[in-house]
């Protein structure tokens, strides 16, 4: 479909918002990434075929997600307005959604709100009736991420368990799954991507001598058990009424410094896909997409993706590849698309840093340019910012490798919500 097809504008409203925002991003502003009052929510202007609604945010915060009172109309008449040429003969990828990662920490701070305040925030973030952001895509961690209060997996009782007899989603049942269910009650059509930060400790080798959750790699003797671990996770979530659209097999597989984390090379991932997890998901009649990589589009990352997608047996199970942007350039996503045009591209993570080291105006400009605009222009089917919510001290997070400066899209202090730059 055409990127600017008037009949499909609702899907692309966030992208148009980004274009409008970027147009004003040259103003100088030295304000921090701190909070802002609740943005006004005037009723969207009535639109007809060939029109779209527009929201405006300015770097000086004089307008924050302000719904413009006049719709943007498309016509063929000559006028003095800026021109957006619509070429309905040129089509690109379908956009699947825009959103964030619901980390364990995000779910925890949301769970500590009063029920009334939490319900109001979830409606503000996820409602699709024109009253909220309409978040349409969420990433979740399979087990703990570094933005959980402590590392864990679903089967780490202290001894090897190759039959997965001790597998349990219990660590997520206290607050993570309940909050996710509340989100799904507001937006049941949201797409969910799952990513593990580590396999169970007993499956790994070469990890940190002081913290077995940190680093190391998957032992080949446990490839089959880990494939069944994915199956049990997906089936367990389905039993909770939660269906994942896709999984990546390892968050940031080329970096073992997070707590938790695990290193996985391209050749290891290709082998795991074609011999284990791909056949396991298929045998279990799970239609969950397998997305490769999930790290930076730098030279090492492009080599990783090439290794996986050039392996015909592995590629047969793979929907596409996912990227972050802590290294490399967003244009490299087009390099991947051009090399493997039948495979999809996804953008799954980029952080915003604690105030004092960055500022609202600069982050607004760079994220809109590189992510909300740049990623779709380079074939990504989604755009995900990093942490959805954090507390006032940028937590919860793990020690010894957890991110201590990751700013949530919202900061939650009790039932008080501060909206930060990633929110806009």
C-alpha cells in the first residue's frame, strides 16, 4: 500500500505526527527530559476521505501532543500550502505498530498505583478510540530483563532440569501478567513480541563467576530443552489469554554485560533455529513468528543477520530480523532489506537517558529522525522505544549490569505520572 494512502491514514497517524514534530525541531531548547502536565485532549476534528488528523509537539514544550483543530486535507487543487505528493503506484511495507517494552519494572511500578489511577493511565496509553496514545505494539521480556528488580527465568531451581518439569510462569503471575491483561482489556488487538535476556542458568556455560545470569552461552546439549522452553512459555501465556505474535531468540546476542544476558553468535542462532526451535514451534502448531538477531545494525550485526538468513534451512523458519540503534546507522536496515527482500525488518529498542545527560529537544529530534521516521523509511514494520515506565530513580533494575539511567516514557511515583520525551 502507499505510505500516504488517504484510505489507510489511521495506521500512519504516528508517522505524520513525527513529520510535523520534526519540522519544528530546529528551535533551541535546553530543558531537561523531565515531566510535563497532562496534555490537553481536545476532540479530534471530523475528517472525511482524503483528510487526516494532526497532533503537534514542539521542542520548547509549548505544545505537547496537542491535537490540531483543523484536519490536514488532501486535494489536487493548486494552493500555497506545503505539498505532500501521494504516489499510489509505489507501495512499501505494512506498518504493524508503534510502542514500547513493558519491562518487569514497568509492570511493577504500574501495579503499585491505585486501581483507579492505573486504569486511567492504561486507557491513556492504549485506548484506540481517539482519547489515548493508541499504543499498538508491545515488547515483553521472556523471564527477567535488566529492568526487572532481580534476574530470573522460568526454570532455575538450582539443578539441571532437561525435561522442564519445574517450568513455571509463577514469577510473572504476581504483577506482570495481571498488568498485561489489563492492557489487553483496553486494546485486545495489540501485537506482542517476546525476547529473552538469558536462558536458564543450568543451560549456559562460560558465564560470570560472580553472577551466573550474566553472560555465557547456551550449551549445545541443551538446545532441544531450550526450544521446548520457548514452546512452554508460549503455551503458558496462551493459557493466560495472552498470544504472542513473535519472538526473538536473544536480546542483544552480541553483548554479555547486562544482568541478565547471554551471548549467541549468528551461526549458533542459525543452528538453534533450523534444528530446534523452528521445528519445535511447528510441531506444537504455534504460528508465532521467529525474528532473528535483535541488536545493532553495525558491521558485526549485519554479518550475524547474513549468517542466519543465508542459511536456507534456518531462513525457512524466520520471518525477519530485529534491530536496536546503539551502534550502526538506521540506513543499514535498508541494506538488510535489499539483501533479503522477502524477509521483514523490525525496530525493537532504543532508550532515552536520565535527565541531566540529555534533553527533551535533542531527544525528540533524534528519535523522530532516526526511529519514528527513519526506521519506517528503511523498511521497518514497527518502531519500539525502550522502557514504558520507571520510578523516580529510574528503577526497578537489576544490580551489576542493569540500566540505572533508563528513563521511562512515563515516570510513576505513587499514583503521580510524569510524561517524558519518549511518551511524545
